[in-house]
C-alpha cells in the first residue's frame, strides 16, 4: 500500500514537564511520512520554547501559538490546517509506542475504514493510585480484530466506554465531509466528537495493540473533579441530543440515548458527592434546567436507569436521601470509571 501523510495533532498548555517525552515518541515513529502539528494554547511556562526547538530541528514539525482557547478549539484548529490523509491526536503529557502510527495507518488503509481503533494503558509518575494501571482502555480483544462494522456495532460492544479521541486514527475526508469537530467550550470535548463520529461512520475496525500511554499526575486528577468540569459536560447535552436526533434507525437511536442516560446519571452522582452546598445546588439546578432528569426518565431501558430515574426525580425535601444514594453509588463505581467522583 502506498504511504500517505499522517497528521498528528498535539495541543499543549503549560506542558513543559512532559513535552519532550511526548514529541520524541512521535519523532521516533517507524512510520516517517508524518506532519506534527504542535499547538501552544496560551502557555505561560517553557512550552513555546520547547516547541520551537523541535520545529527548528525537524522539518515535519509545525508550531502554532495562540491565546488560550481550550483543548477542543485547539484540536479543531489542528484538524483544519492538517494536510494528512489521516489524523491522530496525542495529549501533551502522554506518549506513543514507536510502531503505533505505522500499525494504525496500515489498519486504516488496508481495511479502507473511516476510523481505526487501537488500545492503550495508563501509568502514574506521581505515586498516585491509578485505577487502570497496566490495563487496556477498551474492552476489546484480539477476537475483535478483522471485523469491519459501523459505529453502532462498537457502541453496543463497548457500551460507549471508548470516548478518548486519542486512541483512534481518522480518515480526514470523513471528518470534513460530516463536519465532525470538538466542542469548543470547557471540558468533556471528546464526548461530542466521539458520538458525532461513531453515529456517522459506516466502517470502523480495531487492532488489538496497546500503543498509547496515558500519564496520570496530580494536575490531571484534580482537573477531573472540578465544578467547571461538571458544568461543561452538562452544557454539551443539547448538542449530544441533536446528534441522536439525526439517527434514522430507532434501535440505534435508543442505544445512543441509553448511553446518554448513563452519562447523565454519572454526572448526577458526581454532583451529589459535592461537599460544598452552594456548588451542589448550582450544579443540580443546571442538571434540571437542561431537563436531564427527564432525559433519564424517558430513556430508562434497564434496571439501573429505571432505579436511578426514580431517585433523580425524588423531591428536594428528601435531598439527604439523594446524597446518601449518590455516596453509595460512588463506592460501587470505585475502580469502574475513569472519572474521579
């Protein structure tokens, strides 16, 4: 198969401690026909200086510096300027194995797919307890290799627990044709991108290869539990519902809405585990203003969604009961979700 350019997009904000490992993992790829788009998203540390060093030493590297716009907006800029036939994403504190781009590109090209999925694992450099350390990210195995199917097959197979944009390679023409881009406000930008892509893709494949290494450190853990993080994720629901409303097949639409219901329930649990009463009240009001209580009620398709719909719809005078159940749910979800709740 003739080699074609692969664009690798790395967005960084104050990533001076990790950027060398990240960029070197790309430079050392066995697949050489790459362009590396480094986006400095308003960093105030040495990130810009480090990026320029690499740009001057390797003609495949291009640096874009901008005021802080956030990860989603920065990735969109990367997609828009990318010249490759295929696109990959790498977070600035993570790294690739040396053969990842080659294996991912060959999978995408040989199968003629719009998206090829690969696997990854997590590690910690701060002596933090990492739940998924040395475990695969996606619940896919070698038996799933060789299958070419639409996105709904993989949504059902994985229950939607495969949202990271970084653990896939994308056909750029597919992304452009369907105008698939990231949410540009706040956190949780991967979720909208993921469902937009997987509800439109008709050909997706998987290689059972761990090639992505996600670093957990104190900043990444703390960022995942903030109030603004939860508010951002809540605010994306109108767009998520719009994506679901474009699905013509009723069973596929029910599948996606069920996964949205689980996502809303998880956010509800996070809300009722807030210790600050004002924050809890603000987030709960946001949850209800977006009619997510109704979304869960209207999409209760199994025992879990049914029971939580009853709890979520309980009146505020029994808020203590909601808090109690949310704390029990947090314990039950320990080691079962990537969210810190």
